[in-house]
C-alpha cells in the first residue's frame, strides 16, 4: 500500500527549533488530522513535504521514493498563507495552475468547471479573486489544490473561516478523495471537526509527534474511567467503590448525583461490575457508562504533559531531549 512517510525531520530557524525529529506516516485512502498548538510545527512540516522549505535533516517519501520536483507535481497543496493572484480571474487562474501541473487546455477547462461547480463557486469563474469573500477565496484555493487530480493532498488549515455549508462540502470532498485512494493530511484547530472526519490523528507539540492513532486508540488508557449516576448519597458510593482493590472514586465535579470511578492497573478484571453491584447495594443507579474523552481532552493532556516536561527540564531534573510520552510510541 502506498504510504507518505515523514521521516525524522529536523528544522531550526536560527535558535528556534521548529521540528525535532518529526516522524509519522499517512496511508493511501486515509484522512490524517494534524493538530497541535500554535507554533507546534505543523506548517513547517507541510512546507517541507511540499519542498517549499528545506529540512535540516530527514526525508519525505512517497511509495518508498524520496519526493522530488517531479513527484511533488502530483501533490495538491493548500498553503496556510493562501497563494492566489488577487487580480486574476478565478477560472483563468485555475486553468493556469492546472497547466503548470501538465494538464492539456481542454482537460484543464473541464476540471476547473467540475471543481468550481462542486465547491459552489462556479458562478464566480469570471470574477477576479479579490472580489470574492474570504470563504469563497478559500473554496477556490481548495479547487486549486484539487484541479490536477493529485495523488496526495496536503492542506494547511483548509477549514478555517468557512461557513457550515462550506465545511460540509469540503469534508465530503476530502472523504471522496480519500476513498479514491489518496492520502489526505490537513491541519486544523477545529478539533470537533477533526474528530468527526479523520481516520487517524497526530498531535504535535514542540516540533515532535507526541501522540498518534485513531481517536479510539488515543482514548485507550490503562486507567479507564466510568461515570456512575446515583440517586443520592454519592459519598457513600464513593466510599464503597474505594473499598474495592485498585478502584479510585470521587464525586463528579459540579454534580451531586454522580461519581467518577477510575480503575487502576491493580483492579481485578471486570472490577467495574463490582463497583456497580456495590452502588446498587446503596440505592438506585440511574446510569453507568464509560467516560470517553474528546479529542479536545486528549489534546489538553498532551499539551499539559509537554508543559510539565519543559518545567522539569527547566528545573534541571530532566533531559531536554526527553523521550516521547507513552501514547506516541504505543500507537505510532
Ligand atoms: N520563517 C520563520 N522564521 C523564524 N521562525 C519561524 C518561521 N516560521 C516558523 N517559525 C517558528 O517555528 C515554529 C513552528 O512554526 P509553525 O508555523 O510550523 O507552527 P504551526 O504549528 O503551523 O502553528 P500555527 O498553528 O500557529 O499555524 C514556531 O516557533 C514559529 O515561530
């Protein structure tokens, strides 16, 4: 299967270490969400993937071969800073870009019509780009990334500033391209959208891939939590749960009728059922369900773990070139 491999990229801008061993892969047919705090290194990685920027070391490979000038023509790229000529007509500009990617004028015209119609800007083909709203310019920018039917799609924040209808159109287009076998990678700060749309997600921080996997894999933890909704007396239930080996419990924050139960590694298999039985012995149980962290929760965990590691390094205790947190290695 074809794979886009980002392999041990390092990049510094003067004293700023933007990428420090950035490594991950995007498989054919998957949508990969690239998330991270501001300044984490997403744009730098994408620019290196496109050859717009040179890495200090490391490589980017597609199908096992290092990306070169020729193979990069088969990549559709949507740069963060956008790259349209404001005073050029939408249709003319897209045909020009398609031509640069080697399409014949007839094929280019057909593709431009198809994509502008699909993205809802077909009636703006005769307008200068600068006359379009920012959201519509962004739709044109996506058309520019798609017009030459690329084998790989790399999109830097394609969803920022789009209205909900445009988000739906863009999401459907990305899913369609992935289903056609194209690896799709995009960066975004809209984590709900990433959670909904992506097959796998990579969370970057300080120029490294800190956690990677499907949302379900990222949620997997050796300390599963459950929410136990009880009629009354949550403290009695907390005490009963804590009496079981390896079980931690506390009243759910902001609630007077619910208990958070956490099973540590020393809890017996199926200990949650023992907790349930213990709670039922105290009164009715209205709900009992696993707590599934959102991508936003997972993201916060990664970022705060990184901040803690930085603080430890600053205090002189830890190796600044620390190893990656647990999730990264386990799920990469
Ligand atoms: N041209 C440049 N010159 C100097 N430093 C730069 C340059 N471009 C990026 N950086 C720095 O490199 C680091 C990574 O930046 P990058 O733009 O890759 O992050 P990002 O994850 O895309 O952030 P954002 O989510 O804000 O777009 C940051 O510390 C940034 O300030």
